[in-house]
C-alpha cells in the first residue's frame, strides 16, 4: 500500500498532537489533583460530583444558620437569666415586706427599691440584639415591644410571632419567644383569679371572698372586677362591677343579688365562695392571675406606698403581698419554662451540628471518590505517555528522511 507524503505528514502530526494533548492533560490533572477537569472527562461522575457539591453548599448554609440560631438563643438565655435574678430579688422583697414589725416608712423604702427594679425590668423586656432589633417583640422587632404606663403597668405592642431558621433539611427552629408569653401572660397554673380586700375598707373584715374558680371557660374575659357589699332596699346585697370596662363604676353593674352569709357569688364564668359575714361597705378586688409582671410589681409598689393604719388597710396589704408573691412565683415558673425550652433548642442544635459534621465528612469522601486523582496511576500514565510521545517524535524524524531523493544522493 502506497502512502503519500502529505498523508504521512498529516497522520504523524495528528498522532503526535494527540499524544502531546494527553501528556498536557495528565500534567494538569497532577497539578490540580483532580481527575475530572471538564465534564467531557467523565460525564456521569461530573454530574454526580455537581450534585454532591450542591449538597455540601446546602449543608454549609445549614451550619451557618445553626450558628445564627445559637447566637440568638444564647443571648435570650443570658437576658432571661438576668430576668430570673430580678424576679428572685422581687420575691425576697415581697416576703420581707410582710414583716409585721415594719412601719409605713420602711415599706416605702422597699417601694422605692421596687421602683428601681421596675425600670430594670423595662430595660430587660426591651432588650436588643447586636443588630439593634428588639428580641421580645415577635415579628415586630424594629419598635420597642413594651411601653410604660405611669410606672404601674406596661402595654405590649409586639405580636405573637416566633422567628424561625431552617437549621436542617426538615427542621425549622424558633430563635425567639414573644414578650407577651414571658412578661405578660403569667398564670398560676390555671385560669383562677385572686381576690384582695380593697384598701378603702376601714372596718374589721368579718367575712372574706375566696379565690375564684372557673365554671365556664368560654365566658372568661380576664377582666378586673370589684365585688361591693351594700344595702339595697334594706337587704344586704352584693354588686359586681367590671373595672376593666367601667373603672369609674358609672355604668349598670355586671351582676347584683341579695346576699346570704356563706353563699357563692357567680358571674362571668367564675364562682367565688364567701366565708363569714362581710361588712356593709366592704369591697373586694378581683384580679386575673394571668396578668403582667409589670402590673404585679406596679400594684405591689402602690400597696407598699399606701399607709396601713386601719385593720382594713392592713388586711388589704396582707392580701396584696400574698397575691404579689403568688404572681412572682408564677412568673418565675413561666420564665424557667421558657428557659428550659430554649435550652432544649440549644441542645437540639448541638445534635444537628454533630449530624451536619458527619454528613460533611460523608459528602467530602463521596466527592473525593468521584473527582480526586490517583497520583500513582496518573504519574505512571504520564510517564508512559511521555515515552510514547518521545518515541513517536524520534521515529517521525527517521522515517521522514526515508525518501527516494535521499537514496539517490
């Protein structure tokens, strides 16, 4: 078979070029440490490597989200730790204020200290994070969630939202708790209400009204009420006013009826058991146990600043201290429950971190198996390709000189 000179040169040039490309590719693979330089090198492995790389990026983002969640929850835990300490101090002062040896001026000193605690509480409730967002406002994190009302209570302007972060493929984790659930809706374990003698009672309290129990949960309003004992048409009676809707008692009463010693008083889904014979003119204030800690401290300050010179005033002070102590205890239970839930979330994040680290190692191993280079094999192939290229180049030179003209010469 005859081969033309042009064909010989074309074939030789093509083969030598292919060998040079093979050598260059092996050198690039060795330099990069990757077996797959372009999808054309191994289309199936390249597609699999892309999927694994995407999984690694997602796993990395989940890890970043968990770090953010840990930071937010740790900050909240630190603030709630300060709040717990404040409540413990308030409880200590409340118990100390019940000492019968104290006079009005000494109780007023305690009220001044509680006023300072109240302002400290306001600062805690309106705490911000490192970006300036309010922690306890729910989704409304750009405005202060609590607004002071004359140092006796605070209104909540936030919402019930909980910001959540995606911390794994199947888990969204709350990173905050709304302030209403921490500082406002404080319950003593049920929907009962506390009853305290009004400070205006001047006579010896011969009868009392006990704490209410719920008889109809659908009728509950969590309002403040006043049970007034009076004479109507010459008959001893009780009259109930809704102080939340009618603080001045200018509207028709919520309920009224003749009173017989020891009878139950029922209204608005609540029932109260009386003991003894309350004096005419005596009043009893009904307050929902589910109230804010601001109001609890505010009411306590008012009670301590009110002189207890009569038997009725002393009874009212005792009842107020008891109610405050119960509410502060409930507030402690509430914040400890919130802290426990936050601790559980932090523990879950630690578990997810461990799982994420294990998954990251698995992804790295899979990706390495798909695209990493076998250096021993690659160097062996490079040496073989270089030897083949060298032989091809040398043989081309010798064969190129085998022409008829060279033979004639």
